[in-house]
C-alpha cells in the first residue's frame, strides 16, 4: 500500500520491510530487545507529518479508537 | 465522495476521503481489534467500523471476526437520507471486502480457498447483515440525537 504522501512511499516500504522482518524473526520468538527499525521509522514519520500538513488533513483533536465513545453491545 | 454529495460543498473541496485506523492487539485475551473511520467530510457523514478478531470458542483452529459499523450524519434536513445511503453502501461493500479477505488468506495459506474459508465468509456475511440491521437502529438513534442537539441550539 502506498503512503498518504507520494514522496513517502519508498520510506514506508523500507520501514515496513524492516518491521516485518523484526516482528517475525525476533519479536514473535521472544526477542523483544533492541530497536533496529527506529531510524527508518523516524524518517518515514517526518515525511508523513510533512505530507499531512501539506494536504491539510484534519488530524487535530482526533481520539484514539474513534470519534464517538461508549459503543457497547 | 458520491457525486450528489459534492453540491453540499464548495467546488474546491478535496475529493479524497481520509481514513484513520487504530488497532489494538491484545495478546492476553488473544484478540485484535481494529477501528476505522473517516476524518474529513465528517459533517456530511461519518462511517465507523469496528472489527474484533478472536479465537472461535468451539474450534480453536478458527479465527472469527465480528464486524460492526455505525453510520451517522449531522447534515441538516437530510441526515436520515445520508445515513440510509451510507448504510446501503456499507452492506454492498461488505461482500467485496469479505472476498478480498478470503483471497489474502488463501494466498497466505498457499492454497485455493478451502471449504472452511467459504463457510466462514458466508457466516461473516450473515453476521454483517445482522450488524447492518443493528447499524440502522443505531443510525436512527444517532439521527434523533442529532435532532435533539439541533433543537437545543434553536
């Protein structure tokens, strides 16, 4: 899947690849120490934050797990 | 955004709809929950979807998914029509997304969709229908709530 910012897709691909490898080969085998993808994530995140600003995507005031609370049943 | 909805908005409005997804992986309860909703065009319509993936209680080799959706609109005068449109769209799209789901699973398992998967998909569709009905009720509820709110402003 492409990134929301066209310029970030390559960075996303690199980060995803790193994360998936770490998740499958380390984390799921109980090796949770170390953060091999942190640098890649930072670069990708900065790119996305810039794209969000440029595209005027309304991210102010968003709440975790959705806008309306109290969805029971 | 549907064409008919464009006339409610200025001509220069962005046509893209941005979607946000939050997810929670709970290793203790062995569930994964995703919550997805649109973050722009929210005045026209907000569709929220929650999927809960969990181990089937009768067969621990199966994963079941419970999909729920809420459609709401605060567009003055036509909120009810917009909600019904959104709900109908959701219902027809659920079939497609279930097919996509099945396709990905079959690829991951390196085989054509097994009987189990087809059955699961059918079950999911049935569940989705039920949920969609529940969503209608919820939409009505939200619509009346929205109406109540408006009254307070007047």
